[in-house]
C-alpha cells in the first residue's frame, strides 16, 4: 500500500502527474520539440532559489518562494522545495509554460537594453486532437511581475513575447 499522507509519494508526484496530463494530447509534438532542442525544464534546488533556462532569443528566469506580487523581494525558496517548470519554445517569441510553485519570467538575450513585454498570456489546454483551447487571457495584474504558477501542476500557458 502506498503512503497516502501529505508527504507520501502520491502527493509529491501529483504536480508532475498533472503536468503530464496537461501535455498528453501533444505528446508527439512535445517529443519532436524536445528532439529539436526546444524543451527545457527544471525542478527546485533547495540551495539555489533561482534558475535560468536558455533559448536562442530569450532566457526563462525561474524563481522560487516569491509572493504573488512584487519583484523587490529576494527569492527564498519553497518549504519544502517542490517547485518546477517546463518551458517549450513554439517559435522564436512564443512559449508553452507549465509548472507549480514557481514564478517564470523572460529576459531578452538578443538586446539586453530592451525589456520584456507579454503580448499575450493565454491559459488553456489542448483537446484530444492536439488543438489549443484558450480558457482565459491573463491581464497585467496576473503577469506584470512574471507568471506565478501556484497551482499543483494544473496551469498551462501559451505566452507570446515582445520587447520595448
């Protein structure tokens, strides 16, 4: 019998299982993206509360243990350290982002003098045929400090970026 308490294997793996369920309809496309080098992921390191995932034009910046609003606080990590993110490049300035207990932001690598602008942050899912279905569009209050993924692996975002 499996351990069903709050720290048991079923509970600890639930976020990962939920994220796999979100991406299952596009498993073949995801495998092709991975083969092409367009998939990055990370899980929280208890010693380092920030991580960077490099893409050709953008760097995805992961921070753990931050409040929902503000960027003036130093990341302190989660207790226990259980955050993580998966970022898939769909194009040069478009990404899928999934994760839990993490803030994801982007920094333009192609021109460090520019700042990131979210053109669109769409929350949604893929249907059984692999077609994207938008549930809602995130507004500025939800994205101005980055993308806060709090839920247990149940949020999938399609993100379009620009600079100013």
